[in-house]
C-alpha cells in the first residue's frame, strides 16, 4: 500500500461518511469493526419490542458499547438532537446493560468536527459515572481502524484506488471520456478570452488544503500538461475555457456553503467522477484535471487575491 493509495482512501472515506446516515452508517461502522476485531465484535440490531437496549455494537474483550449517530450529509447542525440522543442512549444502556458495559462510545459521521455542546455533555456523563469510560469515534478514529487493515479489506470497504504507478501512466482514453462528460455540463457556459494566470508556488499552503489533497494535487501536476495539451487540441476550441468557468462557478458555490477546503476539493472530485465506485484509471484522469484547474487558478484562490485581503 503506497502513499497515493492512502491519500485516495482518505478522500473516499470522507465522501463515504457524508453519504451514509442512520442504519447505513451503523452498518458501515459494524463492517469496519468486524474486519478489525473479527468475532470479538458483536454486530447488533433491534429485536421486536426489546429494541437494542441503547447498543449498536459491542466489543467483548473491552466491554465497549457503541452507539452510532449517522447524520444526513455528515451535517452537525442538529445540535440539540445530537446531545439529546447522547443522554437518552447512554441512560438506556446504563439501565439495560449494567453487567456488560465498561465503556460507552458515541460513534459519529460528522466529518468537519463535533459541536462543543457534545463534548460538554460527554464530560458531564464522565463526572456522573466515574466507573465507566467514555469516548467519541469519528473520522479520525474510523480512519485509524481502517488503516490497520490490509489492502483487500480496505478495498472491500471503500473500493479500489490508484497507485503511484497508475498516476505515472495517465490513460488518454480515460481523460477523453472524462472531459467529454464534464463538457456536457459546460455547454451553456460562455467562454471568455481572459488570460489564465500562473499558479503561485505557495498556493497549496495559502488555501489551507489538507495534507492528502496537497499531495494528490502535487502528484497530479505531472499530468496537468497533458490535460492542457488535450484541451488545446480539442475539436471544440473553447471547451477548455467553458470547463474552467464551470468549475470556477462550482468552486464559488461550495465556498459559499462555508465548506472547508478539503470538503470543497472532495466535492469537486465527486462532481468530476460522479458518485459510486470509480476505477483507478478514472481517478488518475480526475486528479490530472483538478491539478490543471488548480494550476490555472480556475479553482481556489490566488495568493494575491482574497487570501491576503
């Protein structure tokens, strides 16, 4: 497993967590835990009127009781619902499972982080129940567990991803199909003749992209010139400019939603590739296109523009 694969799996995990909510999130977390712990982890579901007794999964060796909160789109905006659920689910488990619960963990899919209110509630529960351990498991905790698995297991959870070797062998046919699909969405865009400015050397740092996306964009630069060459030779001479305007509009839209830089790049990647499993070859083509757009300053900011304002 090389670094490029690790970076791509991080992207796919973040996208996965934003997509799975409710029971789907609980099932995904159970899949991760079963691959990590085998039969030591007990997958649970409600049975009739007895329900699940406040337990969505149980690790026998440590006495950990897991309660899952899978928000729609990984959105932590429903703060009151979240803290109410934490209190209610813990009290239920405390009442129904006193003989087996040694630790209680709230598992969540809030990729951008928890509200401080949830931390305050957990601290209150700790003080009131000193004989029980408490904790959260979110993006980082799930990622840490997945990173301990072998390649085949990770692929079964998140799908195949491109390697360093794949990135060095961009498939022109994949790029052609990708550009064709994106160009359809840009048909209504009006091309302009404004010059494309060179990318500042410190643009990656200035836009505060997370480390894995910095590396993926930097890795995509080895193929960015091939994208530029293909667009220059395209039968439709203005298709490159229309695509650039389309992506600039998408970037501005995601930015207006107050998404983090990493979430914006995830969204742009998914816009390029579509939802669902993507072949490693298509990932490399998407990486090259995004690197080209980033380098051409069609997405994200110039150092001399808003960042320094």
